[in-house]
């Protein structure tokens, strides 16, 4: 690689070379790009299966304790959930735009869009924090920790176990996503991306859309349907 | 040396002669930071062998305790920890990563003519995750042990056991990610990095089995991840999902667990089948019979494996209809397995068979997998399972499949590829002695357990009825022979590193690509990127003429 | 507990002592012989090929046949038919094992770490001993107090997990007037392998007498100390309390009567009739210091005469 860079006579030329950022075991940049994208898609499949287990648990316990689920879901704050849904969908939109601007060599625009995405993610977590503290205050907690008194149906703790597990694991994904977005934001600042090499931006974008997608299922199931 | 040509018979120029991936760079740090799939494969190999040794010691302790009907060397709680750790170490530290992560990592890129796997750094990350998971599991041993059985059934594991369940399950959770990332890496590598001319149907069948394995790893392991996470939260915070007193469902845990762990059985056996195919093809000196049938049967097994988890639960209290459906589907795993068996025999037919050490393991694989597979039919039958479920019959059956088939294939593969990996030949005589003792000891130990099982001896019993004592003692004696066999095999292989003759590039006269480079290979695998013009296992025309 | 061994009916199987055992064994032998034939069918060609195609020279002519679609289809279809047949053989026996006859005698069964409690229709209770009449279907309605257990009687060929929080059932009709053994076959902890119990099968008339009077066939009423000795074994006191001074789960019974015990809360108590009685009915009220509070209550499980008998017996253990 370094020999090639010298042969091309400087950093700028390197970035424009079709071999830029190609690891030694790939024959060309396209193969590497395809491989990376395929890897990310496969990873997203595993994520869906991870959440799939929880969705199964939700379906099973919902059919088992239907009245309890209906009663418990009234204790979730639809307004806050709704705001978070809008916030996350917006962040997905800005993420998609960021990928596009990275492809078009618009570095400043990319930075701005990634920063907005980050801000949305942070806002999502702040809203989530208020929701969680409200639940904890009311004793609406999983299983054995459930202490809220005024429940007519049995086993609302199961609903809150699933609520906290699903939103909690989703929240961890949001935090990881923020880290990844910050990482590509910093790399973007260092001029690492161009129309020839933007794979990390696109791949983080794919991940972020999945995080958004999971929430799009979580919100109606937990907040609206119950 | 005077008349050495500039390029030797393998086309290696003088610059690379004497250089290989082992001596390219030196020092521990160069190994720990390597992204070379071969070095990562070797580190996995050493790690899984340590795991095997650990699980093996626990196995010998368990067998020793069962020598007498009451206390022999340990008390009941120590015994429960011993069999749990035997199972957990063998399943999670040894068998699941054994063939894919060690032999697979080393040979998958070589066999498709690639320089490395698609994501070399991710590959190293997988290894580190495996180590971190292993450390958590070992930490569980020293901080109170684990006594739940490797299946971690609730509510015992979530509420009653006083041992370090969280540390052990967290270790398995972390190792799950290692498994997922390895599978993901292999799938992408097979799709994107095949050498020019290496079409799917020209790939060695070992790679088809690894492909099927990787699909299972990617699709099933996340479910284990979420299951163990729920178990950890259940134990730490009483979230109630699995706790019946809080409205949870302990049988749900079993569904979740076996949704992963049944496919995981095929994560364990499919690579073994692949290794056996390579050994049989090489030592029959002919093209594999029914290439596509073997390739597709691997994929078929992978797909069917997702539909049969409920056969672990015929007596668990799941609905009768579910049990009937699961039983029906279970029998369809037998079909692709049978197809493989017939095609392996077809490969021997009309061949030119050499009884090298790997071939002995290959033939032993056919024998032991035959027994292991056929005894599975008993357990798939609903009515017969009522009697045999959770008895020693099950123990014998899965040891024939896991140990008799997978571990034997693993050691066969180790002998097969040892010259390529280390550049050394081992002492064939000693290796044969090791093999013979392993084979005899294995059947001695485990065939006995079929008899114990049908006579009603339950699994995981510390004390047992006096009437079972003679058979138990007989089985224990067998385990000593088995242990001795493995010990000799280890000594034989370890000794070869020091005293072994240098290995030629292709000692077994094999047709696959990994033998077309020097032993051990150079870091870049091939000096010139290979271009494949022959079908799988096909030899150049002048050789077959 | 001394248990008689499980009698073998053949090299492989225990005796058939229930109505469904024969059908399950038949299914077992069908797959057994099928397996033997298949295994021989695989190994004979293997051995023959090993002999016939052993390498003679480095230039052996090898077959260039790489596949045969006819063969592949044959060895896919024939085994498929065979295994579908096996499925139906298994299904038919299993259907019988799953559906209890309507006239079955229902016995409530509770499993806990590490004992079995059986409650009969008239309220009688037996611990670690299941008493059933011969020739009548018996249905157990089972649940667990703590973790998973599993009910398994090898001679009856029945098995069913016992799950906390739900009821599972199993039924059988015993055909032999003989004692046999039931095992717990789902791992449940330290005492898992001691969680065996005796199954006593007796004539209907004897069963009725036992329900009425608590006397087994041929038994006369026992003097209290001897009844107590019997209860010590049959009600599983012996799983936790030794007679020879050794420590198991609970304090030894050797010289227990009249001994002064240190209680976990710091007080002490002299073991007398009242303390023994209280320890049987409310075992975790005054636990001897240094021992886990794990003893289950025997309230409702022991008759007044049983308690008296145990007290009388403990006085004799020195």
C-alpha cells in the first residue's frame, strides 16, 4: 500500500486511487465494499433474531395474561413514546441523508447531519430516562420487584419485565449506535471519507436504521396495543 | 543444493522457500495481534485442546465417582459440579469452536485459494471474545463452581442453585458472540473471496459443511444470547419471565434453550461430517461420490435443524400436538444423514484405499456415526422416548454423535492436516496405537451405557441402585483406556513438533487446494493467486490416466 | 431407603409391569432390529470395500463414476418411508400413554427437593411410597413445589416432567403384584439421585384395607416405637437425619431426646415431646444453629398416632 501511495505521488492521489482502503486479501475495492455490506446485513439478521426471542416471549405472555397486559400498558406514557418515535424516525432520516452527502463528498454537510442524528439519539435517551424514572417511582417494575398496588389483574410484573428487557436492550443499542456515529463523525472530520470510500458511513447507517426499525415495532406493541 | 532450479516443483521461488507463517515474525505479541487466519486458527486449536483436556479431566472424575454405587471420591455437590463443568467445557469450550474455529479458520481460505478470511480483524476479535467467555467460565469454577447441568434449566439455575451461575452463563453469552462472528466471517468469505474458477460446486465438501454450520451459528446463537440474558436477569433481579411463582414459565426457557441448542448439535456434527468427507476422498484417491447430494444434505440438515427442537421436550409438559409434530419432523433429519452415509460408502467403492492414520479415524467415524445416528431413531419415537428420555441411553447416544463422530473427526482432521499446519510428520505407529486405544476405549465406555439406559438408569445420578454397579464399573474401566488413548495421541503429536520429519507439501497426495502450497504455508498462503480449472477432487489428467 | 432392584425382563429391558409396557417394548424392538439390519447393511459393504479396494499400487485404476441419480433417489425414498413408518409406530403407543381412561384412580402427586408426596382420594397421604392397586388405571396429577422434577417408573415405561406452577399428568395400569421403583429423572440438585421412591402394587382389596387402616398386606398394628422406626424410613427422615451421629442435612437423631440444642436465634431448647412435635409441624420455627432451615412441614402428612410413634422411637435412639 505504502509503495503504491508513493508511486502515485502523494495523499490526494491515494484517495482517488481505486485501490484506496483495499485490504491485501481483496482483489478490488468493489469486492471489499460488497463483503463489508454483506457482513453488516448478516449481523442485522442476528440482531433481529435476538429481539425475535423477546417478541416471542411478548406474544406468549400476552396471550397467557391478556387482561394484565391491557391494564399494564395503560401505565405507559403514549405521548413520550410518540415523541421518541418521531425523534428516532427523524434521526433515521438524517442518517440516510448523511450517507448520501458522504457519497457526494460534502464533508461539512455530512458532519452536520451526523451531529443532528446524534442529538436525536441523545434526546431519545433523555425521554427514556424520564419514562424509566417515572416507572421506578411508581413501582412498575419487573416480576419480583413490582410494588404498584392498584392493579386488578394478576402478573403485571411480567409485562414490565418484557417492557424493561425490550426497551432496555434497545436502549443499549441506541448507546452503541451513538458511539458508532461519533466514531464516523470524527473520521469524517479527518477527511477519511469520499465518494470512493464511504463504506463505514453506510454500514453504521444500516445499523442505525435497524435500531429505528426495532423501535417502530416496540412502540405500537407495548404502548398502543398492550 | 547446487543444481536446485530457481523454481521448485510447486512453483515456489527461492525467496519464499524456508519462509512460512510461523517464522514470518516472532514473539508472543506478534501472535496476539496477528490477523493471519492461520495463526488465529492455531491459537484456537491450542485453546480448544485445553478446553478438551479440562472437560476430559472432569469426565474421568465423573466416571471414577460412578465406579461405586455410593460415594467413591467426592460428595454429591462436587459430583454435580463435575458433570456440569464436563458438559459446559466440552460443549462451549471444545466442540462448538473445535472444527470450525481451528481447522476451519486455518483451511477455509486455503481451500478456496484466498489470502485470508473476509474480516481478519473481526476474526481476531472472535478469538478474544472466546477467551473472555472462557475466563468467565473458568472464574465460575474457582468462585463456587456451577451445578446446574450445562443446560441451565430454570427454576433451579435461576433461583435455587447457590453456585456461580451468572459468571458461567455470562461466559457462554460472550462466547456466543464469538461463534456468531466466526460464522458471519465464513459466510462472507465463501461468497466473496473464492479464487477465480472456484465455483460453488468446485469447493471441497468440508466448506459446504462449514457454510451450513455458519448459517446455523448466525441464525440460532442470538436466541441463546437473549435466553441467557433473561436467565441472568432472572437470577439477579427476579424479573419473573421464567419464575412460576411470579407468573413466568419454566418450560418457555426450555423452548428458547433448545431452539438454539438443538441446531447447535448440528454446529457440532456438520463440520465433523465435512472433515470425514475430506479424509475419505483423499485416502480413496478418487472423486467424492454424490458431491451435490453431500453438499445439499449439509444445507438440508441445517434447515431441518431449526424445526426439531421440541424433541428434547416430549415429556416436559408441552402439548401433545407439538410433540407429535416435532417427532415427525425429527425423523427427517435422518434422511440427509443417511444420504451422506451412503455417499461416503460410494466414495470408497472403486477407490484405491490407503489406511493412513487419518483414514483410520475416517472409517471409525463411519462406524461410530452409524451407531450414533441409528440410536437417534429410538429417541425420536414418541413412545420409546417415554422410557429412554433422560436415561443413560441418551447419554450414550449423544456421546456417540458428539464424541464418537465429531471429536473423532476432529482428531482425524488434526492428523490429516497436521503436516500442513506444523510442517512436521508425526510417528505413524504411535498415532495408530493412540487411535486404537481411543476407539476401543470409546466403545467400551459408551456402548455399556446403552444397556444401562434401557435398563432404566437415570442421568445425572450420584448414588444409584446396586444392580447397575457392574455395568457402571465396566464403563469406568473403559474410560481409562479412552483417556490413555488420547494421552498417547497428544504425546505423539507434541513429540512430532520436536522430532518429526519435515512434511512435504502434499504428503497424502490429496487433490484439494490447501495441499498445493508448501507446508507450512507462507503468510500470504499462495505465492501466486491460484486459478482453479478442475472440479472438486479432480486430479490433473496425467495423474488419473 | 432399601429398595428392591428393578427386575429385568430381557437383556435390555426391565420387566413389563404395566398395560402399556408391552406396546412400547414392541416399538423398541422394531426400531432395534431395523437398526441392526441397517447397521449391518452399512458395515458389511464398508468392510468389503476396505478389503476389495485396498491400494495395491500407486497407479491403481480408480472409478470415475461421480454420482448416480437413481441411487440417490432410492436411498432417499426408502429410508423416508421407513422413518415415517417408525413415526406412526411411536405415535400409536404414545397416544395410549397420553390419554388416561375415564375410570382412573386420581392420586395427587407433589414433588419437591427431594421427596415425593402422594395424596389419595380419601385424604390419606404417603411420602416416598406410591401405593397403587393392581389392574386399575391410576392417574397422577402432579406438580412441583420448587424446581423441575420428573416421574419415571422403568417397569411401567412411563415418564413425565413435574413442573412448578402447572399440573402435568401421567397414567398407568399396573399388572404385577410386586414392588418396584420410581426415579426422579430431571436433575433437581444435590439430592437428585436420592429422590427415588417405592411403588407398591397390591390387590385391590389390600389397597382398600391400606387406605382404611394404614396396614400393608399381612401387617399387624405395630407398637409405637416400632411404628416410629418404620416412619423414620418411609417418611424420609433418614435422608437428612442420621442415627449414627454423622452429619447429613440436619442434626443427627443419635441421642437426640433430652439433648439441649442451640437455636439459630441464640436461645437454646431441650429436646422433649413438645419440641419434636413442633419441629414436625413447624420445622423452621426453631432451627438448630448451624443447620439450614430446609425441612418441609409434616402438617397434614402425619397422623397424631404417627407423631406419638416417632416420639416414642426417638426416645430409643441412643
